[in-house]
C-alpha cells in the first residue's frame, strides 16, 4: 500500500511538472494559419473637438503564427477592413449642424509578437503587441446624398501606422481576442485655412479559427 501511494505521488508530480513545462515551453508548438473576423470601433484621436464621433466597422482576414522561442511567437497577418467615423459639420453662414460620416476601406497588416500560456492541451492565453499598417484604398466623406474622396487636397493619407496590443484565448481550434490599435502617424492631415487632422484609434473584438 505504501509503495502504491508513493507511485501515485510520483506520477502526480511528473504530470504537474509536465503541465508547468508546457505552460511556458510547449514542445508541440508549430506554425499554423488562422482566419479572423472582427468588430471594430474607430475613433479620431487628436481631431478637432466636437467634429468627430466613434464609428463602427469590421474586418476579416488571415494570420500566420510562427513559433520563435519556447512559447514566444511572431504573427504577421493580412485583413480587409471597412471602418467609419462620425462627422459633424457646421454651415458657415447659419452655423446649421450637419451630420455626416467618413467611410474608409482598405487593407490592414499586423506585424505583432506575442506569448502564449498553455494551461491545458486545449486552452491557451495569448498576449501580443506590435505595429500594424493601414493601407487605405477608399476614403470618402458622406454628407446627406453627396460624397467626395478625401485623398489628395483633403488630407487623407493612403498609409497610417498604429501600435496594436491585446489579449486572446484559444480553445481547441477556436479563438477570441480583445485588442486596441493606437494611432502613431496621422490618418488625416489637412491644414489649409483650417487645421483638420487626426490619428486613427481602433478597439476590436475578434473571433477566429486556427487550422
């Protein structure tokens, strides 16, 4: 009986040691692709007070997770995004308030690094951070029934840079994350007569599947 008890303790200690090792250094780490779809909330950071409001949007795309060292990884990706920002304008003569929106379509390229903690064979907690590039293909201002491009003299840039950070949870092949993108460079930079510029901030909730 004593030998059986000692054997059970030894097995339990071995399993605990193995689980702790996997938490920080899982030998089963391997590269994989993943699909992602997210709900985005976009704000115009640093914009003229009262001109801009948060807007909703979405993105979808893919990532490629590359193990680097132990549970440290590099995860580039590519997604298509559609973001909006609410806009409030005032007529010069009457100061009548007009509500409009900025609608922006393009590609998002995250280049983040992260670390995952493997609590079980099926469950991992991810923390990640790094730069992401927004490549805007279409940027239009919509007011009433009229729309116009914001590129060129209107000051909207085709490229802007953000710093992303977030946390995610994997269960088997399924994935969910909450992340933010903090604007580093100006998304819009118009300074002719009036100063109208802002950086893009994003808050995203993503769902995904890892292959």
